C-alpha cells in the first residue's frame, strides 16, 4: 500500500531537465514504491519550481542505502567546500573585489 506521504523542502537553485536548465524552488521528498527503479521501496525526490507552476520536474529514485550515502557525501562536500573557500588565496579575493583590477590584467 502506498502512503503518499510527501515532505517538502524549499530550495534555491537550478536543475537540468529534458528541456535544459530550470529554476528549482521545491523538493518533494518521499519514501514509497518507486515508479521506475527496480526496488521494493525508494526514496524519491522531485525537484520542481512551484513559482513557475511546477510543470517541469527532475526526479530521482534511490535505494535507502544510496540515499543515506548521498546524505553523507553532501555533508562531506559542504564541509570540504566551506574549508577550502574560507582559506581562499588573497589574490582571488582581491581580483574578485574589483572589476577594474581584473580588466587591467588583460
């Protein structure tokens, strides 16, 4: 029996769908019987833009273990990215601060 229980997460971002890049503002997340994946149950995530009517979507269906592994990978990527950006070379910060400085380089 399908539960049809959906959790919603508000997002700010983009996704690439069948017709190209689209804005996404919502993720509909559920754990239930998949539509396509050869699994008994799957974590499904539908990325949509409710502000644009939600007509287009990018969908994924993951095994439970794959979803847990993805959570760990996302946390690790954010942690390493935060650390790398916090230690950005001073030259990058200076160049990004002024378009005139960048233009003088060329």
